[in-house]
């Protein structure tokens, strides 16, 4: 991962932050309220506090031949 212009591996990032989720992350969420019920999204988080959710689009698999 590149952070502040320097490349870091998992171990060096853990030495600086203690918790790798402090650098950001992604989690899968299923919405459960109103018309959005059942919609799967991915929630992206940055270490600076910004977060955004995007719906997961399912690809249709081709029929077996």
C-alpha cells in the first residue's frame, strides 16, 4: 500500500498504526430499511474519515453448455 508517498507492507503499516483498519477498508453491507431492503452494497472507508457506499451488481453467469 502506498501511503504519504511511501510504500508499506502489512507489517510496517501495523507498526505505525497498530490497527490496520485505521488506514481504511471495505466491508460488505446488506441494507435493511424501506425500499432499499435486501440491496447489497460495499462500503469503502478511508483513514481520513471519508466513506462511500456502492451497490454490488451481480453478473449473470452463462448457461452451462
